[in-house]
């Protein structure tokens, strides 16, 4: 295991990345797809509204980007903090 | 070559492939049996996870649910994919770093308690066994439809196939077989979708077709979704894109499916099989790539099937209004070979039409509530008259039929279709009385007039989806019994060979149990899914998350939390669906009006999870902090460095 201070800083950085990612995860699915749909009904996408598209297709694309972005960011953090395998 | 022979050849060839792979990759050690020696590359592991995850429900049922539920059933699309974000960010890398084989093992080590491990085993068994029954039923139904055997025979053949490759192959055999099963199922799902999207929207990609223009329209700038909304509202259905549900409940159902997905033991177990911690993160991403290939196509499959089936019965709707041309005639159904699928499905009882008014046409529409109620009352009255004993006094029964007919006629004079009352048009009710959700995917190639080999491929795909999920669940069950229950608690000194034998015996036992329950399903396929997801959300997910992200949660807190999550969630579901799903034992009717704060049984998972977290933190605050070696364990799983191969102990 790396020394205590380095791994604490690593964990704090990890929690920050997770928090930001979770906010995006929530906004693009529960937000745009469900809660904000009535407010955004004026924006039309392919014959329906933005909320409908996010609920049926858009949120899934965001989830995909989010996981790979998280993995890439964490690989970088692993190296910066010297905790990579 | 007839369709039956073609089905037999394609399904038979796919089974031969699975057997071959299982033989080539058979397991020799417990590490290979439980976790494939951590030697599976992320892309392949992602593919296997996708096959493991996508069950008969995803393949057969989901598009049909979306077709008839429209926007409201987006909960499945978001719920069953969003859980992978939680897995990648909150669970997978840390559990891989922990480096053991099973979910209860992590719970037992992190919460330094065999009791905690046993509570986790109970939660896991309840979740996995309820889930596996649905898969066995799916296998039986698919066999029955495509290979013309009885559901029972189909189920027994399916069990024998799973038995052969899961028991001998273990995780290694299952993983490589699932890669092949994924390829079969995704081809089977997308090929019909590509053709149908091209026909309806001119877009080759169904994802673009969904938001594309409507090709057969006379006015070129019509969107496909606008067309669909127009056609279904004309016939009295809710608009496809309309939100007709309770927003709070929809939010909770989506959340329940997401955290339930992240808490399903047979999914989590996949992330123990990758070589490195960083691979666990990308593995979740790859799994979602392969899942998204099906899930982003599903809304197009559902909506296009809905439009196709509607325009089949109302040919006028293809270009203009449904009422521009007469409805589909019975003669056309009987003589046009392109419509033979209607007769084929009518035989199974999953699609039923009935020319009630004898005008030779099948009028398909949504009966307004008063008419539907009046028609049902009339049907009941007629049935009572027909069932009456020969010597009974029939006068009051005949009077009841006369009264019900008068009430129905009054309803017909009120209800309108296409701007005229039904009474004026001589229509007495909806004549396409049954369209089962599940036929949408299976009948899709026939509706779109695709060649016979595509139909055979869909059969093989549905079987691949059900079998791969069943195998993954059986592995989770067998490892919980042999590794956690027998080696972990009852007989810690068991040899590796003995444990491997027990793993195989418990898997065989689980197959027999699942087959037995599948032969006589208690008739609650949809309800058990609610239970499995609700429990995974309320027990496994919170305990794993607290185990990783809190250093303060104690064994007492974890055990109390899991028990509270388990009990509150099952009791809430049983209150509405009957105790242990026994019909008639429910305390409240399962209707939105009777739901507490509008929360449906399927939406309770997140509430159970919140209760679990709250109880665990309160109890932990009152008990002694975890010992130093557990603190060290938590620090160690939080950093990737030093992750070796999994230890057998």
C-alpha cells in the first residue's frame, strides 16, 4: 500500500470525480428524462420532445460516455498518486 | 425447407456451439470455477456480462412493454442501463481489489462477522432463485412456440443444456459460452430492427429511425413519432409519447431498477473475473456498450412494431387517417399469405381477433371506460345465462342480459370513433381483443415479411438470452452455497477438491429446484421481478456501498440494516401482491389509488435502501468501531495498487 497521506489525497480526489459523475448521471436520466420533462417540452427532437428522447435513448449514451470518462480519469489519478497496479 | 426444420437446425447449431465451448473451457480449480482465474479480458468480460444481464425479459418482453406503454415504460430503458454507472463508480473496482470470489465473502470480511455473511447469503439466494424461475419459464415458452413441443418438454431440454455446460464449465465455461450467446442474441435482435427501420423511416439505424421522418407518408416532413401519436390517439389510445403516470412513482421505479441492477449478485460477480482493478472499471463500460446495442434499439423496435400492427388492422392509417379506408377484413387475414402470422399467433392465444358485429371487418380501437365496463357486464350476464343449469329459472338471467344489452347500447351511442358514434357505425366493441406484449419481438420478422432464417435466428436469440442469464444465476447460487455456506461456516477445513464437488452438487440442486418451480410457476413472473430488484436495491447494494465508503459502519449496523431492508421491502410487496404471492392474501388492492403515497410495489426498493442506510448508521453509532485490521482492509480496497490474483484463502 502507498503511504497514508498519498492514499488519502487519492481517495479525496476519487470522491470528487465520483460526485461530479453522479451529478451528470442524475441530471441526464432522472432530471432531463423525468423531472424536467414538462419544463423542457418546448424543445423538439425528431417529432417528440427532448425529455422523451433522453428517457428513451439519450440517457444511455450519456451513461456510456460517463463510465469510460471515469475510467480514463481514474487511470490518470492512479498514476499521479503512484497507486497504479 | 419448412420453418420448423429451419428453427431446429439454427437452434441445434447454436446449442452445439455452446457445448463445444464449454468442453474446451472446462474448469479444473475453484479459482477457475468461481472466477475463471481472473483471466478474462475486459472486452470479452463485458460481452459475457451483457449476455448474463440481458434475460428473457430484456429480449422478449421489453420492446413489447415499451410498444404498449410508450414513454411510461422508459423506466426499463433508463433503469436497466443506469445501474452500470453505479457499478463502475461505486462497486466494481473495489470489489475486484478485495480479490475474493463472492459477494457474501466481502460482506463477511468487511463486517468481520460470519452472521453478516450468512444474512448476505440469504438475501442472495432469495434474489437469485426468484430470478432464475423467470428464465426457466422463458426457455419453456420459446421452445413451445418455435419447436412445437410442450412447455414442459421445452423446459426439461433447456435445463439439461444449462446443466451440461454450467456444472462442468463453471465460470470459465459459462463466460466463454456467454460470449457466443451474446453474438447470437444481438444479431437476432438487430437484423429485423434494421429492416423495419429502413421500411418505415428510410434510416438504416433504428436509433435514427426513432427520431426520423415517416417514409410512407404523403407529406414528406412528417416525423415517425408524430405519425404514431396521430394513429394511436385517433383510435382512442393515449398518445405514445405522452406522460400518463405519476412522476414521483416513475422516479422511484427507475431508481429501484438502477440500484437493483447494481446490487444483483450474478452481475457483481462478473467483476471478480477481470485481471486488474482498472479493467473492472472499463469492463462495466464494455458491458454497457454491448447492452446499449440492444437497449437503444428496443425503443425503435417497440414503437415501430406498434405502428406496424396498428396499420395492419387500419390500412388507411399508412398514408392518412385510420378511417380513410375500411378496417382489415377477415377474408384478407384468411387468404393473404403475408398475414399468415396473425393466424399463427391466434393459435397460441397470444393474439386474438373476433368479428363481434359480423361485418367481416376487424375494428381495433381502445374502448372508452364506460363502454369497456358495459361490454364486460354484458359478457358476464351472457355467461351466467349459458352456465345456468337446465332446470333453473332462467327468467331473471334473461332479464339481466336484456338490461345489460340496453346499458351497452346506451354506451355505444355515447362513444365515438373517427367523429361518429359507434352505434351509427354498427360497431359493438374492440375486435382485436388480445395482443400480448411478448409477441412483439418474436413476431417482428413475420410482420415485416423477413425470410425464414431470420425467424429461426430470433428463436435461437431468445433461447440464448434466457440460458445465459440462467447459467449466471446458477453460478451465483452455487458459489453462495459451497463457498459461503459450506466452506465459510459449516465445514471450514474442506479441501479444494471437496469444495469444487460441492459447488457442482449445489448447482445441480439449484437447476432441479428452478426447473421444478418453472414447471409449475406460481403465475407471478412480473411480481417476482419486482421482488428481486427491490431486494437487491434494499439489501446488497447498500451493504456493499457502506462497506467501501464508510469506515465507521459496524457489523451490528450492517446486519440490522440488511434485515430492515429485507423485511420492509418484502412486506410492502406482499401487502399488495399477496403474502408469498399467494393469490387473495393481499391486504390492499394493487391499484394506484390504494398505493401508499402513490408508491407501487415495484418502486419500493429505494425506500428500503434508505431505511437500510439509516438503520445501519444509527446502530453503528451506538456500537464499537470496527477493529484495526478491518480499517486496514478498507484502506487497501480503496487503492488499486497491489491487486494480485484472487486468493482461495
